[in-house]
């Protein structure tokens, strides 16, 4: 748990205009800032941010509050998660007291899924960069596509070994529960056995607006037409394809600055444009463009 002195420091340091401005395009209107509400559809801006009061208020849907309230509502995260997000943004060291067994058990399901997904991303990246199979197959593919190491590192690309339960066993060995691996779509349970969903594929982690990994896309390098070329994480508590955009976390500042967004089809299109210096680009990952995706870009 975060101690009260750290919470006070976070709350006193956070600037509501900067926090909201990471997600909403704001324009000066007198002493306040005005933008289109991210919580409902509107054509006329009614979303107001008051830097002096440290609050936001939408006069259309009624939502309002401080920086923490905004992050909790917008990112669907818990109070401690929102505090940690702000602490990271403003380089504040978070001092936490050790959690009791009861407090650990009370952690919500969504957070547990995000934790195992973050672990999976680190595992896939490690295999890509240090494992013989990852280097020979995964890294060779990315290099053949012309991607430089800095782009591979920035987007946290990875590789899942051919062994059907490599990730699952590694996660179990490190104390991660199979139930959350399954709910996050990383593991498939069949006849009381567990298998990796993305075995034998290069991995494209999908980041939410706040930068946390919410899902994965996996591409097979086999020519067998019976195998789907691309495989995405299934719908879950943390990943909804209709309101997710690949690359949005890395593009949001460039989109706001340019007031323009390029929409491309797939993962490698985003990587190629970033490598060429075009940062305001996202991908719908081959799906039809949805209202939620348009709202996110706006």
C-alpha cells in the first residue's frame, strides 16, 4: 500500500491539464481548457478542465473529479493504479508498505490479468533477444523486414517458442496463476491440459493508452495455409478489439501535436512508419473502424 505522505506528494504535483492533456486535445478558453468529452459522444465541446482548481467537469454527461478520478474512469484502473501512473509520470518514488495476505487476495481480477500480461511481454521479449530459437527465427524475421533494434525495443516485440506450453510453465514456475493466464488469453485449457495460445509466433504486444500491455498479436512464420497467419488475444476484461488501436500509446503525443492521425492496417505498417519518422500513426489491426476507435483518436 502507498503511504499517505507519498499520496499527498503525488496529488500536489499532478497537473490536471497535463494529465488530461495526455488523452484529450484541449484548447484554451479563458482561465480554463475545453475539449471533447472522452466519456460520451459529442460534437460541441462541453468538457472543461480547470488548472487552478485541479479538476475536470463535463457538462454533457456530468462526469468530473481530479486527476486520479480521471485516470480511474478513462483507463478503467483502480485508485492505487492511478496513483502509480501519476507517480511514474512525475518521477515520484512510491513508498509502499508490505501487503498482508488478505490484501493480496483482494487484488481485483483485472489487475491480476494485467500483471500476467506484462510478465508475458517480458518473457516474449527475452526469448526474442537472448534465446537461440528466438534469435534464429523471430529476430531473423524482424531484421529481414528491415526493423532496427531501437524499434524492436520501443514496441517491446517478442517471440513465443514452438514448445506448446513454454510460457505457461515458465509463468507457473514464477508464481503466476494459470486462471489469470487463461482469462487474459495467453493460455488455452483443453482436456485438463494447458497450452500457449501464441506458440511458434512472433509477438506484437498491444498497449493501452496508459502504456500497459492489454493483449498480443502473434504472426506465424509457417507457410501452412491451415494455420491463421495472425492471431490476436481474445476479448477479455482488459482487451476489447473494438476500442483498441495498435500503437496508440506511442502515437498519442504526435497525434495531438500534428492534429492529424494516419490509420494503417497492421502492426508492421505502424513499425515501418515510426522507423521512417512518422509517429502519428495507429492500426486497426485489420478490423472495421469502430466508433470507439474514432473517439480514441479524436
